[in-house]
């Protein structure tokens, strides 16, 4: 995490109690997707509360030696320029084969027209390309790691009112 990203995270952590800070299992900073347009679009969708879920190939965690996501993990969501946009907290982690992802989960990803058909087409192409790049064959039976999350910082005025009510 660079200085700007850490300062953004620290501003959020300062709003938490000691117990809440100690309960955070991990903090990371990252952008979503693998290109500038989609990284910026995902950051925008997350910041607006539209994108509340994401998925990835399970094999990538092992190949890239990346820690498996944990409930409670905080992510500083970055745009392509590595600037912090917002912070999310993982609320659920599960696994399922690609072809068992539900329409509800696809809609929670908040991308495209939010339909299952759009999600399936876009993610088939993405995971096939990612699998090839990593040397991992991708099929519709390949296991995915599904994450659900909520935006925790900064909260918009209407979000603040809902939290305190």
C-alpha cells in the first residue's frame, strides 16, 4: 500500500473502536479487473453501491500465491491510477463451479445490464483469457471464489442516515 492509500485506510480505521480495528483480519489495496476501463468502471460501481459482489478463479489464489479472501477483510478500492476511491468490507465468501453461479449473484456484481446472460458471456471470456494467461484450463465446471461485500467508507449522507437509524 502506498502512502496515499494507507492514509485513506487510516482515516477509516480512525472511525472504528479498538475492538472493531482488532477484528479486521486483513487489509489490502487493489483495483478490480485487468484493464483501465473496467478497473475505473468497477471502482465507480462499487463507490455508488451498485457492485456488491465479485468472483475469481479459485486456481488463481494458488498460482499467484494470493491470500484467500476472509470475511471482515477491508479493501481499499483503487482506480487504474492507483488512487483510493472507497473501502469495502467482505461480508461473505463461498465457492461454486462457474455454471452454478446464480442470477442473483450475477446481478449483485452490478456490471453490464445486470442480467445473468450478460454476466455469463462477459465472465466466460474473462476467465478463458485469464486461464490461458496462467496456464490453467478453464471450463464451466471450474471453481470460482465468490465474494460479497459492502462499502464502508466513505459513506454517503443517505448511507450515514440509514446506519444511524
